[in-house]
C-alpha cells in the first residue's frame, strides 16, 4: 500500500532527495493529469517591498490619510487626524433607521475601521517600531520566500519571490515591551512566555519550557483558536458552503490526524499535508491574526491586573501556594510570590471576556493582514480544496493523498499564493502580531469603540 501511495505522489511530483520538486506544469484532461515542461532559468526574483503594504484602507477618506500617515508628509497630521475622528463621531449621531441610514452606517463602520488601523500605524511610528513589509509581489510572483528556500524553491520555480523579513533584534523587543506593558513586570512575563512558545514552535519544537504561566497560556491559546475560527480567520468565512456535489469527499482537518497506531504511510501523508498547508499564505495570515488576538488579551490583562493590584483586590494565596513559593524563593534567592499571585489572578479571568473583539477591531486587524499577506486568500484555497474533494472521489483514494499534491501544484502554478518562511521570520511575525493587537485596544478607544 505504501508503494501505491508513493506512486500516486510521484505521478504529481518529482522528488529530489525526498523534497518535492514541481518541475512540470499540469494540464487537466478528462479528469486525468498530463504534464508539460515549464521553462525556468533557475533564478529567484527579489521584490521591492513596501513597508506596511499599500491600499489597506477601504474608503476614499481613509486612503487619503493612509498616504499621509505612512509617508509622514503632512506636518499637521495630528490636527488632520483629530478632525477626521471628530467628524466621524458626529456623523454617527445623525444616522436614522431607514434603508439609507443602514447604508450610511455601513460606510461609517468602514471609515471607523480605517481610522483604527491608521491609529495603530501612527503608534508604531511614534515608538519607532518598523512595520512589516508586504509579501505581495507583482505579476505572477506568488510564492514569497524568506528562509527555507532550498526546500520549496524547486516547487515555486519562476513564481518564487525573495522577500526580506528583518530579525527581531534586542532594540525592537525592548521598545515593544515598553510600548505594550511599560513597567508591568507580571504582564512582561506573560508576554515573554507567549513569545517564547511562538519561537519554539517556529523552530519546530513542540515541547516548550514549562513556566508558572504555561497552563494559562495553553488554555488561552485554545480559546483564541476557537475565537478566530468562529470569525473565519484573517480572510473571513467563505461566501457559501460547498454542496455535496461540489465536495463529495470530506477533506482532512487538523482534528483528523492519524494516531500513533495508524499505518506509517497515513501519518507520512498527513504530515506532508500539514506542511504544505503551513506554506500557504492564508494559513500564515490566520496565525498572524491569532497573535493579534493575544496582543489584545495581553493589553487588557495588563491593565486589569494593575488596577486590581492598586485597589488591593488581588485574591489571597492559599497556604499551600504560599509555602511552595517561599520554599522556591529560598532555593533561587528571588521572590516568586508576585508570580504566584499573578497566576492565581489569571486563572480567575474569563477568556470570553478578555477575548471580546468588536467588528471594528476585527475589520482593522484584517486591513493589516490584507495589506501584508493579500486579499481573497480564502477563496483561492476554497477552489483548490473543492477540486481536491472531486479528485479524491474520481480516483477513489483517501482525500489527503489527493489533496496534498493538488495543493503543491496549485502553489507551483500560481493558483494560490504561498509563503515559505524560516524560523526567524516566523518569530518576527509573532512579535508584530502581538504588538499590533496590543496597540489596537487604544486605537479602538480613539473612535469611541466601547467594546475595546
């Protein structure tokens, strides 16, 4: 059976040292796949990336401000920005419940999301934190790469685009911590613990160093995953569900991973499938949004803990916890009481409360993901996965065996936009997502978003 599985994959891919190398162009004929040579000179284009990306704002008013904010051309940008915010808030008071009023409210919400997004950009600039550059290329340069080129460049071929993602240096880390949590040491520990987990995952380590805050972070990450799934991730929910005729075979999901007792070929196929998905741009955008959600939670937790601490409302520690903390302090020479007190307080917090994200905040976050990763990513993947389901039914093979080669080939043919990143670039995206999310809370307050 394993030989049969490898034969199916070899029909779609050529292997070089166990690494997929898509050297041929596919043409579908009567439900089968034929191949034609695709010329390539072996060179990787290097794109001139724009910082922050362009065209993030949806309204004409927002687009005008966007150019001024990102380029810093207007010396009186503060006055211009405040005037637009004041006009936005006053316009909201004059909308009635008519059909025209509903259209006006929709436009108002778009203007509000534009302003929230731009307010975050202004906070980045005020702290001298460099923004991410867009991964979008011109023409058919749809497979962006930064690190890991050796593994995927043979698939991307002429569609490869070399991009630059600067490492997270000590200066950026220090500035980000100061901008987000200031002197709040407990929140700083939570932020560092989360980003340490993100860095470990980026380096392929699935076992992270245990800290007192790890159990809470695991619980919070699960809640964040559920929250982002409920809104359709960075690209939003599909416009419609696939019918049984369009998708006759269920497609694999992360929850359907084969167990340790499953045949080795099934586990191998599934690991490859997850790896390919991990190089799609839509998945990177979804992961970035989850970091944004954590940044929102971090900002709220930091402020609420500080208020509770100042007001003397922190819970009393149980005797057993006090004794353990004192014993550990005697060993290490440092006090663990504050960490334990913070941990106890965290456990009492409702994740649904700290994860509440208003439509305006979500729309502003999606302006960021659209500018960096591109728009319409979900629809691209939707089309390929629908085709994969039909192919699985046609060949009467497990969907993961059919879906995986089709995903790789879709990326190689520029049918879906891809993004292959090394560990350092993935870590930078994690830091930027957390920064953006934390700054998003204040930015939403600026336009009167009560849910912030």
